[in-house]
């Protein structure tokens, strides 16, 4: 679900929040990975930019790092990505 709220960004625009599951965060730009065919967070972030958002933040909370999101958004400076995940095996 996405919710919009006027103001809050310093320019009187709309601030939107989306909470989604499953994460689909392993799919990369050119291929599916980790059981994920499409990368929902990256698709939504780029769509938000197309619709006029000046910046997008993605907070990914899951047991695994969202390598696909990182891959998809690494060259887009208007998208900030943070992954909170479990530490890998030692």
C-alpha cells in the first residue's frame, strides 16, 4: 500500500510511503535471482522518479542482503538504498 501526504520534503510536494512483501530484492537488472523474477523495490523507485519524485529511499529489512536492489540502483544518485540483514556465516 502506498500513502501520500502533502508537505514534509521542504518544497511542499508529496511524501509517499510503501510497505511491500515479499521483498523480491534478489532480481538483478538483466536476470532473476534467488527466486525473484522482477525487482519490486527498484521498479517502484524508478517509477516514482518518472512521476516526479526528487529522491527515493529504500529500506530493505530481511534475513538476506538485497543484492538485486543494490545492483539495480547503484548508478542512480537520487535513490538511496539501505539493507538491514543478518550477518553471514563465519
